[in-house]
């Protein structure tokens, strides 16, 4: 079995690469270890799939903390706006939501995967090897020769090609097939691997009150992340307390700035729409209404019920103190805590539970225009296996689609 191109991985990068590599009649083999293509793609964005972001080029680049310069050429050749046009052209209607996030109009991630798979299956020159595991990439004299595989029956055989695109994903969500195989292939080929780590991940806190807040969602709050005393990230939106820390959209974005083994503090402004003066006036009105109650029973208009016991304890004010006995200093303490409710952070969640893997194949060893290895002729890398990552908002799928497009196009041109 000899092909013009072999693609390892049937995810977003691999599927886009297969369409480009086969565009001029080249024969392509897509090897997928699962029994379904686009398995991880089908669950992204809580099952809705944030395809890309409808922003200008400068904003796109600003949302790539992991090696944006490397992606410049790929984005120029197949940008976020090109991705939207591509999906619209193949019959998938899209909608743009807050923050420029682009979703399928159906709100179903499966429709995004389905649209890609449908295009792949229309190409007679693309062969699909499902439930097939790549054991090794075959390399001779600095050139790719093909791959060694095992199929679902346990049969071992070789598939030959002078071009192999590794689009295996990272380490997150291993049940979808992202088990780090691509890193091993790259290492054997002589590539350096930047240590994979969690990105767009929940953050862990050892603060004792965390477990009591598990499941509590805070909407319309603002956060500020400080690393070693320096503010590094601010955001507005939704946060969720977990059994071990914090998650939610603002945390996933902030996690890209978090540094392990640092002194990291998350400050939550529970009432960002109000200045301290306005909030003090609001508090005064509430306390006047509840002036005969105990302090612990006077905050129901300001805070979710689950948060009140923790908030009261952290304020340092006796919970059974009568509201009408609260001093101005104590009232200011309440205002200060409402504007600066802090959580000490200690770690990322395990990379397997992260949405995206940062780190991967060292981009210094990859041609940024073609995604071809600088070490091995005919070996290409695309998608999450590369050391490149973006913030939440559709930017990571943009990387996958753009690098897949670049690799597939390069193979097609060199056929």
C-alpha cells in the first residue's frame, strides 16, 4: 500500500490536512485509532464546538500566548476568517457570539465534525484506516518511508509514503485518542519535545473553604490573577468552584498565565459594576432593611446562599453580631471583601483533564510555512502536537485548522 501522503490522526488538523493533500489528485491515507473521526472535536465547547474567532488579524495573534510568530505564515495563508468561509462553503452555517466566538448555527459540535468527514468521504483518493494504531514512523537516511501499524484484529503491516503528517493531538482527554504518541514519534525522529503541560485548565487551590463552595457558579464577576505579586491577567465573566479549586471561562483563560511553583493569587470582584463608594451605599440600604437581624443573615441580597457562610467567616466579623451594631470599619471590611475575595492557587489540574495541551514538538525544528520537519524530509506536524497554543475563544481550533491546511498544502505542492 503506497500513498502520496499518510496522515496520523483524524482530528481537525488531520482532516483539514487530508482535504488539502488530496486536492490535486494525490492519494492520501488517514490513520485513526478510534472507530470514529473527529472524536475530540465532537465534544469541544461543551458539545457546541467553538470553531474559531471572528476577530481581526492583530487580535488573533494577541490571543496566541504560545509561539505566535511561528504561526504567522499559517494564519496568513488560512486565517480565522478563511476558516469561517470554508465551513460556510461546505454547507455548515455559523453564528458569531459574544467575544467573536464562532459556533455552528445548530449549536452541535457533531455537525462540525460531520461536515469535515462528509468532505473527506467524497474524495475517492482518500482512504480511511479506522481502529488502526500507528506503532512507528519509518525513516531511512533522513527521509520518511511510511508507517508501521496494527489494525483492530491485531494484524501488523506497513503503509508506505514519502510524506507523513503527524496530527495526533496532545495529552488532554486521552480517551479521545490524545495519548501523546506524536511526542514519541517526534523524539524517535530526533526532535526536541517541550515538556507538555496543561493549558486552558481548571486551577487547584488548597484553601480550606474551597470544598464547601463546590458547584457554586458566579456570573458577571471580574477576576485578576497575580503571580509573585504582579498582576498578569484580568477578565470578566463566569467562574465555577470545583471540589479542588476553580474553573469556568475566566479561569480557563487565566490558566494560560498561571506559573507553577509561583505565589499565585486570584482576586474576585463579586460586584464589578459598582465602585467601592456605590457598593457601600448599596450595603447601607441592605443593612438598614435587615438592621434587627444577625450579620450572618443580612447578606442574602448581595451574595449566593452557599457563599455567605464562607464570606462571613473570612470577613472576621462575628456571625451573630446584630446588624445595627456593625461599625463603619466593619462595613468597609465587607465592601473590601466583596471587591477582593481572594483564592490562593497551588497548581493546574492534571494535563489529562485540561482542554488543551501546551508544550510539544519544538517549533524551532519545524518550517513555519510548510510545517515540515527541518530534521527529517517528508515528516510534517500539525495541530496540538506542536508547541503552540491559544486562549479560549476558538483560537486553539484555529491553530489546528491553519497548521493542518499548511501541511496538507505543502504535500500537495510537492507531490
